[in-house]
C-alpha cells in the first residue's frame, strides 16, 4: 500500500485573529526582502508565507531540491489579479497597463513563485479544482507518488477572493463567506522528521446530473471506508446514504465552495485521538466530491 | 501496468474546426493567423491574432444550449464530441465505464472573468448572478464536459499556463496505466482573451506580422485560441473493440526551471529535465526519438533555450527533426500542447512531418533541422511533444507508433 507521509503544516489564513496583509511575517521578509506586495499578487504571497512555515527546520539539500515538488490547488486561482489587470486596461487603455502585473494573472503564479523563491525544481503543479482543490492536491500527490512522478514536496491550496466579488461570495455561501489564505503540507521523504499523519487513499468523483453515483467506480468506493472511525465532511452532501453508519462525524461550517475545503477537518483530526479518518469536500456547483483517507501511527 | 493508446482526437483552432481539416491545412503549410477581429486592433501595438474563424459548430451549440456553458467549456465539449466520433464511441457507450476528464488551461473561463471586470468597472457587480463565481472557476471546464455527456467520474483541471495540456494528458495516462480508469478525455483549451493579448502585447512578446519559430529573424509569438482533446483508452479494450489506434502514449515528464516568472532558464534546465523524465518514464532512450514537436513559440528566448535543451539531450551531431506548428496557428495557450500532441499522433499515424512555416534563415543557436516550410515523409516511431510555460513549468509527452 502506498502511503504519503505528511511531516509539517504551514498556514497563512486570512481573517479576524489570523494573518493580515498589512505587514508580511518577519520570517518571510527575512528570507525574501525583495518580495513586495506592491508587485506580487496576494495569492502568491499567501502561498509563499505558508511554504516558508511548512519548510521550517527541513534544511533541504541541493540534491533534495532537484525533485522537490509543489502541488497547489485553488478554486479561484489568481482571479483577483485578472480583474485588477483587466480593470486597468479597461480604464486606462491596454497600452497603459504595467507589463509586470501580467504574470500575476496566470493561475500558476503562486505555485511557480514558491518554486522560484525556494528553488524547488521538481514537478510544479497547479490545480484549479473548485471546492475540492485542497483534497485533490493531496490526492494528486498520493497518486503521483504511486506512479513515480512525485517523491516529496509542498502540497496544499491557496484561496483569495477578489475584493469586488466578496458580495457574490457572501451570497453563494449563505452569508458565511469563503475561507481565504493558504495551507501547505510538507509531504514525502524528508530525513528523520516524524510524520503528522499519512495519506492512505484518495477518491474523487463528479456525480451524474441526477446526483447518482457512477456505478463503475464502486470498486474504488468501498475500500476507502475500511477501518475508518471518523469522517470530516460538510453536512448535507450527496452520497450521505453511502457513508458507513458507524463513523463519528465532524462537520465543517461553510465556505466549501472554495479551495480550502478539508483543511478544517484535517486540523480537527490532528487534535483528536482518532487514528484513521476520511476527509471529504464538496463542490456543489460541480456535483463533485473528493475524499482523502488519512491515518496516524 | 496498463498500456494507454489514443483512439480519438478533437481539435478546433485558427486553421479550422476539426482534426482532419486542421491536419490537411498544416500539411499544405497554410497559416491561420491574421488580422484581429475579436478585439479592436486600434487599441493595441500588435494587430494580429489567431481566431477560430469557422464558428458554425460553436454557434449551433450555443443556440441549442443558450447560456448553459461558458465559452471555454463550449470549446472543450465540442473537441470532446469530435474525439468521441473519431473513436467511434457514443456518450452512452462511455457512461457505463470508468471514465474521467482532465483538462489544462492558461486562462480558463476568462471571457466570464472579463465580463466580471467590466461589471466591476461599471459598478454593476451587485446585479450579477452569484453563480458567476462558480462558473468562472477553471474546474468548470471539465465539469461541463462530464455534465454535457451525462457522465460521472473524476475530473481535474490543470492551470500550469501554456504547459497545461500536457499535464492533463500525462494525468490521463497515469490514471489509465494505474488501472483507475478505462477511458480518459484529456487535453487543453483556451478561448481568445483580451487579458492575455494585452499582457503579451505589453511584454513585447508579440510578432507584428507572422510567427517564425527557429528563424534567425523571429520576432515573437501570436496569441491564439483553440482546443485539443485526446481520447485515451486502455489498449486491451481498444483492441477488443477494433478501434483505430493512432499511437500509444508511453510516458510523460514534468520539470521546473525555478528561474523566473516570464523568462525561460538560459540553459533550458526545466525543458531538459522534463524531456529526460518523459523518456525515462517511457523506458526509451534519446536515440530512439524520431521527431520533436517543439514548444517553438517564435520568441528569441524560447527557441534558443529549447534548442539548448534539445542539443544537450540529443547531442549536437544528431539532427533530430524539430517542428513548430505555432508557425501556422499561433500560440493557443493552454490548448497548444494538446493540439501539438494531437498533430504528433497524426504524424506518427500517417508518416508525415508537419512543417515549421515562415522560416527564413538559420539561427546558429537554434536546432539544425526545423522541417522548414514544407511537410515531409517520416518513418520514425517515437515522438516527443514539448510544452513550456510562464513560471518555468515544463511538460513533455512521449508517443510511440
């Protein structure tokens, strides 16, 4: 059985009592004094801050950096920069926009910048996978480890809602809003650092139009639940009737339409005494569910 | 480990709607880029682009499904529709199988993003349907394909800029060979974007007239739009139903320059690594490669560094043919690698190398044989398709006849 060990977590979550972008964290500024919010998009900064925290104490060698990956998921990617750039072009004319702002508009800017800033030269992957982005990034790394593409790296998600679209985000989440920020996990072989937990399985599926489970995948569904005693997943998602009845349930509280779905459940699992769990996330607009099975030794 | 073959292809690009039309036009060396009509050319320094001119299928689809899917989703669906038809499969056939859809894109549903920015500038965002915030997400493209054909299964959308299509095809290969799927629809899609056009325009990356990959007097790229889809199928299944097999997808490799957001590494390190990883994944050596479908954007920096990487891996003595179809259709962004992969499949299948058009004079720092200006017969059995991107992300596929 393939297991992907997760050794450390780095977080840069925005919100009351959490990170503010008024000033970058000292550790990040010390590492990258030339990086300024004036030129770099917020999603890249958030990913960079989380990456520095996740890598603290890992002392990567030059050799390790050669195959050190970045797998970063998001729902909205760098939409904020797209709106800024296009808005400038609409107001001032396309020949007046700052060309230095253009690279901020590509969705792989956060993942690529983490790779460039930290000199991580393994496969660099950006997934825009809606509300299942965080779990899909973990699942991608686990499946890529099985296939030989991934060996070690930073895996997680970043989310940034553009300021002008906050009203729409409030409406679509029933007033809860989206969790913004970044959460990156240090995954794979990293010397003697003990793992926080291990990824043991991954399954993701877009349901059919009538919300039916595609029966051809039944052989992937059942092994997911073997031995599982705890489920971290939003309430009211499709397939509830298929979840095993004898698992305890932790339900997250909204914001699941965006990319950090599953982070809260993961943290709740880490502070619990549970040994084996399934984390779930749901993208309602896409009828897509993703599950990652994790365990503590 | 299951073997993975290509049994269907779908392409929409400035040379036409359809694989065969596109192939034939490329064999004849036609150039599909030209004066910009989707944007007001007076606003821009450069006034040419690559637009899908034959929009009859797009218009018919939008008329039949008004407002249901965004523009990039529509291209994705139409390219998949052609891939299914060429594979002689129906949506119903696949509905009972383990099928998935993996797409790559640079800008995703950018035309909706542009409408959002217009509304933001005008102060009318409050009146917009909140579902726009879901519909604008890149993930919507793969969702739309599965939704339209009434399938259920895994989806992923890779946003690794212009290397994305190969990421998606590589992931489809991975899923089939691990036995997770029987069929995967994979590729890349990008619609014409004023954000991308304005951005490349301001970076001075655009040629004012035509794209001349590997030519000493090359001046830059042409921003374009398109869609490319490969229908990947587990070999045993394809053979059992008597499908036409274009080629086998044998390996893929991803790399990272870790150098700069917009400039390739001067030594082409990511390109070199990803080609090497793809060949290793395929269990092949550089000496077995018959041709390379280059990233070949026509910018001075890309073509030089790609040549350095190719010569480092393949040696300077061996003149492997290297072509760039971007000379004919421009740079279709996230679709580029998928369209190039589709054309590489056909090159292997039909025994013809497509030309690099507009080539005028040799650049000593570039590859020696770029199949200049004329298609030619080809007997090789192994192709590499390169794709590189902003951020230094690189991806390569290995296909075998």
